[in-house]
C-alpha cells in the first residue's frame, strides 16, 4: 500500500518499463509522414509510390562508440544526423528522397525520452533537408549498444542516375557544401570535450557548442545540400557522390570508378588544406560537370578531371587518399 504522504516518483520511464507497442505509440506521432507513402507504419510493410518505375535505396548505421558519443550528441542530434547522412546518399545519385525506414536497438534502461528525441530529430531533418520525405516503418530491439540503422529510398523522377563512373578528362570538379568543418568539430571534441582521463564529457562538450557553434553543428548536426542532388543531375553532372569519408578518399572513388585522375587546386581548398582533403563527415556533394558548362548555383569549382586512373593530385602533384575508415579510425572508447 502506498503512503499518501510519499512524493510521486520522478524517475523517467525506460524502455524496460514499456512494451514495444507502447514505445511505438509514443514515437509514431513524432515521426514525419512521407508524401510518397500509400500506406504508412502499422502493417507488416509500408507501401511507397514509385511513379518513375525505379527507385534508389541506401542504408547506413550509427553505433554508439565508432559513430557517436552520447556525452557529445543529444538524442535530437542522433536522429537528425541519421536522417541527414542517408538523405545525402540519395541526393548523390541525383534522386529525390521519398521515404526512410528506421531501426533502433537500445539498452532496456534507455529513457523513453531518448527514443522520442531521436524521432524528433528525424522529423526535423526531413522537414529541413528534404520536405515530403518521411519515416514509413522500421523496427525496435534491445541491445547493449545504442544503434540506429536507416534505409532511405529515392525517386529519380525520370532522370538517369548519376553514377561515380561517368567522369571524363576535362570535366570540372565541383562541390556543394562545406569542407573540413566537421573534422574541425571532431578535433575540438576529442581535445576539449573530454575530462582529465580522456573520457567524453557532456558539460565540456556543451561549452564547446557555445564557443564553436558552426564547427560543432557541422559534426553533430550536419546540413547536407540534399536538394542540389537532383539539380546537379538536371544540369548534366557526369559523376557524383556524397563526401562522407573525406574529400581525397571519396574523390579517389570517382577516379577509380571512372578510370580518371582528379587534380584539385590548393587555392580552392581553403586555408586548412589537409583538413579539407582528409577530414570526414562533411556530407557535401562532389560532382563532375562537362568542360565549359555553367555550374549550378550552390556548387563551386575545386579542380579538373585528368587522365591517370585513380590518381588524386593537388596542383599537379600526387596526394595520398586519407580519410575516415571505421576499421582503422576508432580507438575502442565509447563515452
């Protein structure tokens, strides 16, 4: 029997307190609807319209440890970034994002507010970066490690997909988006967002967000130029990809797929050339356009496609293809 004089409990509800159905009932209203959904969440599958007759599809995972630290990212940040990174991949094919499927595995002690915050981030990212795209389904499970897996679909709207393999010598190499700011934000977090033992520290990260808002936002809540993917396709882009692992390593992927080289101008890379070339998670769109063409608004020229299969150059000199590799870049810490 409860003592009437006892104050009500202020403990937050966790996933262990709720059934899967109750968790879904809490997050479904927070998720964005998709214009292309003929049938949304609730059945065994959603039904998504594909007027073009084709669709592009991609998937990406975010795992606590190698991909994010809860001490640094809010749940809203996680939902936003999970959406943004997948929307950018769809845009890199020249397609318009139409729908997301989201799976979340979380420890049972996770507060329900964490899952609601992730849903809010998903909704806000879709609204800001690709209006009309929404979440049409997914899955929930339990795990010792918080993990988000997103699958994104996109419509080509009758256009040919822009592949990595279409660049030709003489093409202009251009970028829409930022270079190196996400890497700068991550460097700050690892240098100043930790305690004396090197463990990620939420209070110090929050102070960094006040002092360096643009760099921290570029890392934790990126804003890829999603709407410019279809624009680039319509303007004749010959090759394109999302710059997620670093400009040099991602440009190398275009170079190898197309059997060409890419020569960047150092003057176009800004004051921090190595960071611009090797810093990951910019999520800009790197594209090539025919020589002499007018670049679409939002793109800026960085260099030229040359002969030399797979070769990356800066001012005519070979450059290493460094960048983010999840199997080499993670030190095993979580935080």
